């Protein structure tokens, strides 16, 4: 869409009678709310007005923006590849609308440019002033946050942002694509074997196919096979400063359990650091819709739940860093533990919360490796769903994750086969999902069914499946395979350090103390191992990584919150009954020297 012609259903934005009418992108998805006069006035008290001329660049693609813009008069176009032959207008905003998406709140670089289309006026509000204002105005905070979340989803769906050029057969291409997808970063993959654009771009930058994968940003930045950390720094994902790396609690992992622990720890005044190896949200962050989570009667996507939790944790002062993969844990002295990371860095903390979750198991059948990342997927997000609009797909698994994926994909693909090796769905899928799956007209449930071979050279063409009762084989013509077949814990780095069960999950409570790797560590502690405490005093395990945990988002979040109660006990704090927040520790004589005040919020 060029932006010069009105899209279907659009209404013109009319300025003064002597000015031309420009067409504004309609607010179909709720991503472009118009602020009320009162909201604009409140923002104006914290900002300043600025007149604009045609083609003024308010936000430049690839650069950080520290300003929140509200359009007062005139129109502003959101543009990708501004000033290049590939320039395209994504949308147009008129008076009363604001400019920005989720990256604005996180301090990431902009994935677009914002350019005025004619003379007008905008309101500039510094981000620190915006944060202060929304901490006092819950309604405004919700308007801004909801719009930013929705705009990020739209950018992702439009393939805006940076480009990844690489072969579908390259493990590094798959690694970069997975990192971008899991972190919900707007980008477009250009297939080295299939896209004509790939050859033109390689020629333009003077690089050969053997130097791929490449990350290209707006024809000005090129990274040759960057690490995940290098890509994260380019985009502006959060990282820890090089200075003080000591604190009260270090949370390893940022799924629902880790984020809940971060919210409660930071809100109660503990100096809190969260590190994550891949992407915030964990496996829950890849869920298309979670409908059985308390407080969300209409359901919530894993991405939205994650983004809200991250902003909430940061609001209270939790520090986050990714990607940062833990490789070792050791006691440093009587009061601290040290966690080492793959980049050679270390962080010390008085307590550690292990919330590393679990990885979905890879399906081990002939032919699958060459198609992973192109036709075979271990999550079901908008990226993958867009590739299945005209073709049938198959989902392997019988749990809630598989059920959620089936319903999400059935809204995009013409046919979804659910392949379950067991005799029924009741064994591991919630009733509300079973009912929806079984009555969906585009879903076929195939019980007692296992995949034996994946067929296709460049893209998936067929699956060979077997009925595990009769041994009979058949072929399914599908173009996408989504695998949700259980998970293995992220605990290789903890072997020999804390007690693990036979499957590698972390033991807690009395089981952990009985299986303690070093029983003498509990001498003199005066209390038994707490419910969520590992075989090391002051080290706790929550969520999917914990042995015996209930694999549900709500229970993981509950464990994360509960772990902070035990952290306080370990640190020698005594919580005041009936209180929450910093008051539970602030009045205590042995409060941590690292305790800091709550910071400004996106939520009141």
C-alpha cells in the first residue's frame, strides 16, 4: 500500500479547508487509538509542542528514540526503508494518534521511520516523563501498552525490520531465525535457495553465498553470521552494565516462573537480576492463546502475557539481560553464589532462583533435520502460521501446547491433522481444549498415530505415519509439521552441583535434602530444606525445571512468587503479616544493602 490511496474502510483526515485531505490508516485491530482531549492535555503538561514541515523525520529506522510523539495536526507516515528505492508506507496517523510501538518502551532501535507528510504540529514527551505520567494514570497506561503490543504484532506479520539471508539447510540460519522469532523481533527471512532477492542483495554487498547467513539492516549495516548476542546488541535487547554484578537474587530463566519471581522480588525491594539464554516467556511465550489462566476469561497470547510481565518486572527495578546462557553455579563464600555464563562473565548473588524451564523434544525421524526451521517447527507463532495459509499441516503431540497450536493453526490453514500416539486426548489435554479441537471443522484427530518419516527435499511434502496398533502405514500430504512432544529440562550445567531426579529435573524440599550432593552444606542452618529449595541452601527451583511441578502457566507463576517468600527467609528477612511491597523488608534491621526503591511504572 503506497499510503496515497485510501485503504478499504478508511476515512479521510481533514485539516483546514485550504489543506489537502490525507488518508489515515483505519484502526481495524485496535492498534491505533485516538487519545482523548483530556489525555492529550495531560501529556502536553509534560512535553512541548513543535511545528513540523513536510518530510520532517521524527523517528529514524535503526536508531533509538527517547521521545513519545503525539500528532496534533497534519499527518505522519510510518515508513520502512525511508529514502531508499524499496521505501514503503506501512500506515498513516492523523491528529490525536501517537507514534511508537513496543520497542519504544524497551529502548530498542526503531524498526521504521516516522515522517511528516505536510506542515503540522506534534507534541514531544520525553520517555521518562511519559513513564512518570502513566504510573499515575492507569487508563492512559493501558491505552499506550495495548497499542504498542498490537503494533509489534503487526510489524512482525508484515515482515518489517531487518533481513536474514541464509540457506534453509544452514544451522546458523535456523539459529538466527529462531532467536528472532522467539524474541518477537520484526524481520524477514530471505531464502538463499528460493528467493531471487537473495542474489541481488549478495551482489550489492559484495559477499558470496559461503559467507551467509547475513543480517542486513536498511542497507547500511551488515553482520556476517552474527552470534545471538551480536544480533541482540544491534536491536537493543537488554543487557547488564559492566559494573556492579552483585545483588540479592539472581533469577536464571524468564518464563512465567522466572518473571513472576522477578516481579515479586523487585516489588519487595530486593536487588533483582534476570538472565535468559534465548527469549523471555519461555515455552509459554510461544503459545498462541492461553485460555485457562486465571483473570483472562477471553484468553491471552503467550507473547502478550510475556511482554506485560517483562514491563511489570522492569517497572519495579528488575534488571534483565539476554541472551546470557548459564554454564556453572558455585558457592563463593558463606553469603553468595556465583553463576558463570558462556560469554565468560559471572554474576554473584545472595540467592539464586532456577527457572530455566524445559525444551521441547526434537522429533527423531528420517528426513527431519534438513526441514527444521522451514517446514518443521517446534512452536506455532504468527511467523509460521503465515506460511500455511493455503496448505494442510500436521501437529504432533497430545498435551495442552499441541491443542493450543492446533486451534491457532486451524484459523490459518485449510486442514490440521493432530497426530497422537496414545489412545485418547484425555490423558494430558485439558477438557476445554479437547472440546474445541474435536468439534473444529478443519481439525482431524488421529489417535494411535506416530510419524515414521518426513518426505521432501526443499519443503515438506508428505509424512509417513503408522498406526501403532495395527502397524499399517499411510501418507499425509502436508506442508508444515509442528512438534509438541514433551520437554527435557535445562539442567546439564547443574549436574553434580544440585540434586537432580532420574530425568534431570531439579529436586526440591525434603527430597533434595535427602539426595544432597554435599550433605554438610546444611549443617548449622537450623531449618530443613524449604518446599522450593534445592540441595543448596538459598538456591531455589521453580516452574517446569523443578521435579514434580505441574506443567501449567498459573502454577509456574505461583511457584515463582512463592519462591521469593523463601528467599526472604534465607536472607534473614521476616515478612510482616498482611503486607506486600517494600514494607515487608524495609523496616527490618538486616535488610539487604542492595535494596532499592521501586521505579516508575507502565501500570498504576
